[in-house]
């Protein structure tokens, strides 16, 4: 075969590269005057047509027209124009929903979504469910967004099914940017008996004939939880439909909101294709509380419990523990709650000199247990026939109550303790070991452990 000359190969490669570059979207190129005028005009006209507040939409169009006439949008790339338009709109009136962006799919028919199923990768908006049997608490992390697909509702129903037998429900939407309001209504429905629909939110349009009431659903699959105590965690990352969920549940007095004030995006809308790979999210419906004209737009959902720098989840778990001690008639549950509260003493007592305070624990005990002192620490050592000795550090929970750190870690952290039993003179008589089980029961380890 005759070899291809190097110069000819170079020309072929250059030609192929030029053809490839010629077919790529020219995102870096400036938008010509005619296309720019069409984009700005289409955006202004759409705002006048559908934005729910006519006086504000008129200001938007007036500002866009003036900025264009002043040459504010001349010689800009797609990304630069999108940023400038968004900036100018928000200077005119701060609506955090309203924005212009560049999208690879903006010019596609119907705004087609990418082929990669990102919804499935994000588990349709639901990240995890954790059940704490000791306090009968279910925690659901919902980073979102709220989706309206069959798979998303199935995931929501499955998550609620996991929570069904817990007395306390924590729903975490601190990082949920929004989505469809239907998901919030779906979740809210689980906290009412079937058939007991609630007026959830009210939405109004520029054309007030289109106004619509939003209600919870009469039926959702699985067990409902009308008596559960609900806590919703919010933060600056809580936006739009997830704010609506928190706001409605707060106004219905069906949930306690904990955390930080949300984003304040209370006008629902949708994408409008402007051309040149640009699209605008244009708000079309103002959402307010039931039987009210006030919403969270520009204000945000303000929690009953503002946590400041403290983690909202940690703060909520403390609220639940306090509520158990105050209201529960279940002595086992109250004992488990007190156990968890007492565990705060482990860190607080970190500076305790264990040898000085508990040095008389050192020695050999029944049940193949020894307590030793090593490098400033007291160690709980367990020896079983045919197995290596297991050693666990002892730390003080409160006077004469020590945690056996990491023992039974498969159940949870700090679930095994040693209680010191003393005689009238304060001398150690025996030890009692107890374990907080996953179901909230506290198990004793048989007979008291004595020195031998």
C-alpha cells in the first residue's frame, strides 16, 4: 500500500477539524443586533402577558427597552447576555425565580431533557430514611428537587412507609431548590386521615379567572400518620415548591419548622425559550397561604425555631427528647430519651482524670472482664475463649456512670454503659452493664459484675 504523504495527512486533518468546529454551537460568538432585539422583546412581552403583578411586569418591560436602547446588550455572547438580563431584571424588582440562562437544550423542541436520567441518579429527590427506635423518630432527607413523575411519587410513598410507625417525623428540605408543588401536597397528605383533605395553598394568576386552590389529596398509598409530630428543616437552600410545603404545613399548624429562613421564592412559573440557546424562567402564579393573601415571596418561610449556627437536625433531636420527657407516658421511651440526653455528658466530662476518680476499678472481674489503666485511659477488656482480647475505652457520662466506648457499635454510638454500685462507705461493691437496644429497650447483662 502506498503511504499517505505527511503534508496531505495534515491537510485532511485540518479540513476535518475546520468542519467539526464549524458544526459546533458558537457560544463564544456575539449575538447580532436582530437576534438580540428579538430575544429582549420576546422576554418583555412574555412578562407583560403572564407575570401575576401587572405593575411590576410593566416596569420589567420598560427597563429592558431602556437598557437595550442604551446599548447595554450590544456585542455580548449568549452567556453574557443571559447574565446581564438577569441582573437588570432583579435590579428592577427582586424576584429570585426570574432568571435568564443559557441551555444546550433551549433550542430543542419542547426543551427536551438530556438523555442521561439524572432523576434516577438522584433517587428522584429522596436521599435517605433513618429510623431511631430508641426515640421512635424517622428522619427523611429530601434534597429534591420535587418531581411529579410516577417514580418520584413511588419513592415518596416508600419513604413515608418507612416512617409509618414512628411518633416523630423529621423532613429535611434544607437543600431542596423546589420543583412541582404536587409533591409537597402528596407528602402533606400523609399527616391527615384519608378523606380529610386540607386547603393547602392558593395560587393566583394575572388572569384571575385562572386562580386555583391547592388541596392535599384524599388518598395516598400506605399508612397515614395523623398523630405523628412533624418537624420540617429549612435553610437558605430551601426554595420554591419545597418552601411551599414548609409554609403550608406551618400555616396548617401541622409541623414545626426548624432551621434558617428559606430563600423567599414564592412565585411559580416555567421556562420560555427565547432563541439562541437562551431560556427564561418566567413566574406566572403567585402562591399564598390558605384563606390569606400573604405568601413567602421575598420573605421566606420563617421557622418557629431559628437555630443560628447550631445544626438544625441536632436541634430538632433535642426538641424531640425534651418532648418525650415532658409528654410521653411510655416509661421505656422516657428512659431511652434520658439515656441519649445524658450522653451529652461524655464530651463535657472529657477532661476528667479517670485514674484519679475511678482508679479503684482496675482489676479482674467475673465474666472474663478486666479493667486496666494504660496511657491515661481506663480500658474495659473482654476475654472470650479462643478469641483475642477486646479492649474498649471507658469515659464518664455522669458520676459513677461510664460509657464503654465502641462496644456494640453495630447497634449505635455510646449504647453500652457500666454503672458503679457502691456500699455505704463509698467502696465499689459491683458493676452493672446495660445496653440501649435499637428498639429503645434497655437491656441489663445478667448478674452484677464483681471483682475476683
